């Protein structure tokens, strides 16, 4: 049987158009050649939260590259430079072939790049020469990203060549995320600077939100200000006005990258570097005519399908969130998630949780090399496979998958589950495009993560409540009911006996000589004596009875199934056990107790307290007789 190849892909933001176009190319090649692809994807850099990013990037710590035949690196989509370098370091250590997409910085790896510089130069030159722009704002990606650096350098080169000043106050460095464009315009508006002739943006995502923000401020595009992008995305082509941009062969780069790995693994020797060309598309946002607008009917169809899909996904997420909020146990939680998987349109879904997900979390170090965000073992409480549900107990986290594939051509997406920086686990969607086709994948992930955290907190809250309840009703020294616990429990038992007209026995027990023990041997010995007596009283309780430490050295027993001889039998039993324990412990004092019991059929005018008082009176009568007997030198009751 021919070996099935397994390739890992490292990226962030799988739902963005740049990434999804490359992913489409990778997936096409993988399905054509029966290659299994595993995407490890995060949404880092999205919410301006360091702790959230740590949790997102934990998914990269899961990957054991030694279990893959090759890897594709889309590190240009990952904002954190330390995280990127750690991934590259681990790949090198594993020694597997790697292809880096849109980044030629790693000379020991294959790379496939798209020429960013020449196309950006043409855009900037066109805006200056054809549209007479003199003052230009530039919205850049992070300079730690080689693509962003190439585009920024191209901008600087043309500005210098055209003898135009670059005002650093007019440069905004973002993270290639859509909200960066809006933020850049807002900062410009607050700065008090004059309106530039153009906003040149390093990608379409930022250009689109910048254009929308400018329009909301009352500026017309391109009459008042030019806006350009980079990537020629669907939204850029169909924005109003259509965006001047750069068309890049993204699908081809993904397909080609996967084919290079496949060639290497099959003994081929492809070129180390592959460069694909990009070219500018001048359109309405700079004042040019649209080159080739999308077919209007196709545009309407795509927008309608996208809207319908988003509405369905929003409805699904609202229902899922509401149902998850009602769950109180892990079993209920998993059951609710399983009810909604079919709506994701995938063949298989695995919910994988760290073995310690319910415990108190430790904060992981995202730059750690030991992958410590994940516990050594993972459990899969839900495996949804074409409608069938099953689970798997603990498996090693280095396996990543709870079940291995026996066929090729499977596309899987690993998405991190976490609460802030706290790693909970991950889920896997196999053979379904929800992570790349829906803008709500991130929302789904957060909904599941937050509900897991709620279950964890509820678990600890219930434990805390149990402990508080125990403190409230259990005597900590004797580990039997205290006065509160006894009254609460005995009151229900008493009412039931009153209703059924059944007989009760109330016994009051008082330790003899506790003051003597405390005064002569210390309070620790006094506590020891009380504990031993409490243990004996507990042992003497029948199944129909409860006992409690009523206070100090006083104890009570309440029995709902006592007969005529029960009071004497109880006293003899306690006395015998005390004599036996005195022989065992050999203390310089003698443990003894006085027992007073009341056997009665409660009536309407009686109360539980009245019987406690009667038993207490009997106990003191017995204790008094003991003292009188000791004084007279005769034996007492």
C-alpha cells in the first residue's frame, strides 16, 4: 500500500480572503493527489489583547512536526515575530521539507513568492504621475513581515524617485488586519493634518475599511482623496468605488507550494525559489475606469449566497450560545455541541480537551519550546463522524488526532480553545470549509471556549459550595453534624415521623470529666477525647438515626426507628465501646459519658426542641446520680 503523505500548514486568520485563496490552491492539489492536510490556525492579533493572543497561539505548541512529512509555512499571516521564529526553529529541528509562502528570508527552505515590489511601485508611480498626487499617507503592514517591508520599501523608493517628501506622521503601521485601516483614518482625523491626495494601503483589507471611514467623514473617493489597495479581492473589486489594487496569483501560489513539497517527498529536486508575478489593476478609487467588473448576475448571486450563509450561521450561533448557557455539566455541554455540528457542513468534528481543563490553570509561555500550553494527555469527549457520535478517553497530545486517518485527501483545521491566555484544548473540523468560508468561525470558537470556561467555573463553584455547606453543617473536629446540621436534618425527619405517627428516640450524651482533662493534660488532649467519643457515638448510630455534636462536650442522637429497649441498649453499647477504647489508648484519664434518652410518640403539641430538652434533663439526672454514687462510694447507673 502506498504511503499516505501528511502535510502541516501553519497560518493565522484562515477566514481572510488572502489566506482562503491560498488555502483553496493547497486543498485542490491535496485532493487531486490524496495528500492529508492539517491546518493549525489562530486568530491572533485580532482583538488587541496580549492575553488573548497567547491563548490563540497555543495551537502552534500542539504541533509535533516529527509526525508530518512536510510543512507549508504562511508565517507572513502571523503577527508575533517571536511565535514565527519558534515555529521555524521547530521545523528545522524536525528536519522535514518546508515551503515558505510569500517569504524568502529562510535560505534553507523552499519558498514561493509573489513579486510585491514592482506592482506596488507601479501603483505609487501611477497615483503620482497620472493623478498628480503630492501628499500621500501610507497604511503599512508590520515591518517584521517581509511582504509589508517590500511594499513599504517600494513606496519609499518611488517617493524618493519622484522627489516627494515622506512625512513619517503620515505613515501608519498596522497588522494587515481590516480594522487597521479604520484606525489609521481615525488617527489621521484626530491629528489635525491636512487631507492627503491619496491613501496608499499595503492590502485590500485595510484599504476597504480606510475608504469606508473616509466616506463616513464626508470625503468623496476619488474626487477628494484617492485610496488604493493590494490583493484584488472580491470585496475590493465590488466596492463602490471599485478599488485600485494589485492582482496576485494566490490560488496558484498555494497549489504550487503543495506541489513542491509533494515533488520533494517523491524524490524530485524542484527549484529552491519560485517567483510569481503580480500586476496592478487601476480602477475607480484612483479615478480610472474599472478594468473588468465582475458579471453583475454572478455578483448578485455570490452576495446573496454569502448573506444567506451568514444569516444561517448567525442563527446557529445564537441558538448554540443560548443552549450552552443552560448546561451545567460537561456531559450536557458536549451533547449540545454535538446537536449543532451538522450545521457546520463537515464530515467530522473532534472536540479535544486538555486532561486538566477543569483544574486551576497555569499561564503558558507562548515562546516556550516545550509546548507546555497543552497537558501531556488529551481527551476527546465528542467525535462527530458523519452524524455518528462517539468519544475517546485519554490519548497523547503529541498524536494531535484522537483517531488516525486510513485514507488520503482529508483536509483538517485545528482551532484553539482557550479562555484569555488559558489553554483548554482545541477542536478539529475535517472535510468542511467552515473555517475559511465563514466569517463566524472565530465567533464559534469563542462561544465554545467561553462555555467551557463557564462549565469549569461552575464545577469549582459547586465544589466551593459543597465545602461551605460542609463547614455550615459539619463539625470540623468530629466530622459529624454540628448543631445547625442536626436541626436542619432532624427537623425534616421529625415532621415525617409526626405525619406518619411513628415513634422517635432522642438521646443526649455528655462527656464526663472534660474539664479535668483540659485542666490537667491540656486542650489538645481534650480535643482528642471529644473526637474519640464522637467516633463511638457515630458507630452506635443505626441507619435510621443521625448524630451531632451539639456543643462543647455535648452530643445528640435522633432515631426514627427505635423500639422499647433501644434507650438502654444504646447506653450499654456506648459504655462498652468506651471501656474498650480506654483499654486501647491507655491514657492517664478515663473516657466516659452520660446518656439520657427519651422514647416517645410525638403529638401535635410536641416539638423537636421539647424532646431535646427532655433528653437533656434525663442525661443530667443520670450524671447527677453518677456524682452522688462516687461520693457515697457506691456504683451508679
